[in-house]
């Protein structure tokens, strides 16, 4: 499938519905599985042990990505997109059945690795499926609807977590997460066959692990995106582990902790939906793309300063909440636009790798920072906030570099003479019409 720059401006309603439900069901299943995993791990492991588990998860994800590249050489993309959710749904159901039968620490380790793989491999497929199914103009028209679908999935995951944790506990929560995950496969069947026809036997789609690393390092447009994902994941991991350090009270049961996480997910999801509907698209349309990518680090900087000044539980919770709200709305919309000038093969090759492996490397780096600071300092919150502020400056610089390279790639794609200034990356219609 190749992008169409001048025709089929309005996507079919069937495609929009399929993409919206695909994101909704996928994210809802992931949120429920992650809440169950965190509830178990926070009751049986110390935060520093969870940080070590993050490092181990990076190795497991890198190995899985290598296996995925080999699978894609022999399996069509349509079969892969339908089969992967089924595999993870079966794993969630097996974990649900084994809860209580396995020792808590063993179950926690298995759940942490499995759900980490699920979140790292399934979540990046949501924007990939959208990019393979929509042209640039079509994406500009319906990105708000599709983005709202993933945010509603976030809310649904929080509602289901709070309800199931009170009545069925972790086992039922994992079971329902598996049901939601396998249901996302139905969305793949709803997509028109032409939108799924890209074959994964293409050597680009089946590229190996090291070939993807070399391709990213040699690309002026992909290199800033990879570094941006690395730094952003490092910052958000530091923020998340700060929150887990506060939330891991030994007096709380697994069910109570899962219910608490469900309520937090519900509140942040509702806030994210409001931001998605009222602010995200307006910021992207009205301002420069650079502004959309700078909103999240600026808001996080304010939260880090507040945490540094007060050190209160409320400040830590607010910092974690603002990270989730803005990173998955305004920031995600800006990142999606940075990939739009690439071909479907390039997106399929590089975006899942950046969103899964590179981001998880950032998680590991953030975990190592937390381990070192917790071990060396008696006031870890202060030093973690200072480190986060420093990394947020790097985040902002990389965002500006990524936008500049995006404009150069857009100029090359549309064959715009250097004497003519490139319009805002979100305002493509005059150039596409001229082309």
C-alpha cells in the first residue's frame, strides 16, 4: 500500500470505526493487565526490585523483537496483526488461571515480563495500523476520532479495573484483559482488505534487529525520534518509580492496590479525553508542531518543580498524572505527524522498534538512575526531581531538532525549492494540491 496524496480525502466510515475500536480494545486490555501486574508486584517486591525487573524486561523485549522480525519474513502482515493479540490474550488467560496456584513472587515475575511484552508490542501497533490504513490527508481529518478511541479505551480500562478489583480480584482482571485483547482482532477483520494487503515478506518489514539499529542511526529523521523516545521514556520511568515508591505501602492488599490504580487510571483517562477533545487537535492545528511537542516537557517541568518544593504525596500523584495525560494526547499527536512523510514500509520497520525496544531501553536507563540515587542518597525524591528537570531540557532540545528535520524531509518529499519556506507540518493541503 502506498500513500495517496491527492485522492480519497475522506476515509471510509468502516475504516474509521475499525481503527477506533482497535485502539480502544487494545489499550483497555493493556491498562487492565498492567494494573493487575502492578498490584501484584507492588505487594511482593520493593521498588528497587521492580527497577531491576525493568532492566531484565528490556532484554526480553529485544529478543522478542528479533523473533518477530524473523516471523514477519514468512507471515503476511494481516495474519501477524490478527495473531499477535490472540497470543497475548491466551497468555493473560493462563496467568489468570495460575493466580493463587503459583508462589506470589514467581507469579509476579512472570506477570511483569509477560504484561511488559504485551504493552511494548501491542501498543505500538495501534498507530502503525492507522498509518498503514490512512493517507496523510485522511489522517489529518480523523486523527482526533481515532485518538479519542484510544483515550476512551484508557478510561474503560480504569472503570473495569476498579470494578473487577472489588469483586473478582487480580485473576478476573487478567481474564477480562485477555477477552478485550482478543476482541481487538475483530477490528482487523473490519478493515477493508486493501488496507491490510501490505505483505510482510517485504525485506524492509522483515529487517533484522541490527539492521533496524543501523537504519535508525544513519537516518537524519529517525535518529532524533529515537533519541526523543529514549529520553522521554527515561523521564517517565523516573516519574513512575517515584509514584510506585509512594504507593507500595505494605498494609495494602493486592485487591485494594489494584482498585486504587484503577481509580487513578480512570481519573487520568477522563482528563486525557478532555485534553484530547478540547486541546490536542486545536494545539496541533493552531500552533507550530514544535509547540505540540514542547507542551509535555514544560508541564512535567512544572510538576517536578512542585514536587521538589513540597515533596508531598499529592504532588507526586499529580506529576504522574500529568505525565500520562499529556504524553498520550498532545505529545502523541505530534509524534504521529513526524512519521507521516515516511512510507508504510519504513513505518512498519522502525516505529514499533522505536516504541518498544528504544523506549524500553529508556525505561532501563531510568530504572538504573533510580537504583543509583535511592542507594546513594537519603533524599532520593529531591535528586530524582533535579535529574528529571535536566532530562526535560534535553527532551525539549531533541523535540526542536526532530521538527527541523521533519521540515527538511517534507521539503525533499514535495520537491519544494530551498527559496520557498516550508509551511507548518500540520498544514499540508496547499502543497499536496500543488503536487
